[in-house]
C-alpha cells in the first residue's frame, strides 16, 4: 500500500503542477472562468498532496518530495503538451481519469480508513473531470 500511496502522491503533485500551469497560461474568451476553475482545482490538489504525504508518514515511511522522484513515480507527465485552451482542458480531464483509476485500483489493498479517503477523492476528481470536459468548446451546443 505504501508504494501505491507514493505513486498517488507523485501523480497528484504532477497534476497539481499541470493545473497551475493551465491557471497561469489560460487565454481566450473564457479566461476568467477557467482561471478561477484551475485555481480551485490546483488548490484542492495541493490539499490532497498534503493529505497523501501524511498518510505515508502515518505509516512510518518517508514521503517522496523531490521532483525527480515524482517524475519517476507519477502515472502522468508534469507539464502540459499544449497551451491551447481545449487541449489543456482535455489533457487535465484525462489526468483526473488516470488518478481516479489509480485510486480505484488501490482500494483492493487499502485499509478501511484509506479506502474511505480514496472513495471521497474519487468523487472529487470525478467532479473536476466533469467540469473540465464541460468547459471544452466541443461540449458547447
């Protein structure tokens, strides 16, 4: 379970970093709304990073904290492939889905308290993913 938590920490950190990149670099007619959406999401991810690190420490393990460690452990990349608004939204959406699948797989070997944490986080990421997908221009009728 500890290795899975370390992977979760690294993947969450990389997604937080990418979301902050989107927050800083979004442009276009929906700038204000997306700027605020990305801020809400990277702040939530920052809280999750801390929560996961604390779960690791509660098990008397050292939480990974180096960028090189994160890049090795993460199931996503740490930077956006494009700063086109729809591309950012689509990539972040996919990363939330990756994170949700990772957490879903972790539930099989997790303790009850960790399983409850994972289930709560899966719901939060499902909402984040939905909001990102709904914000793409292709979702507008």
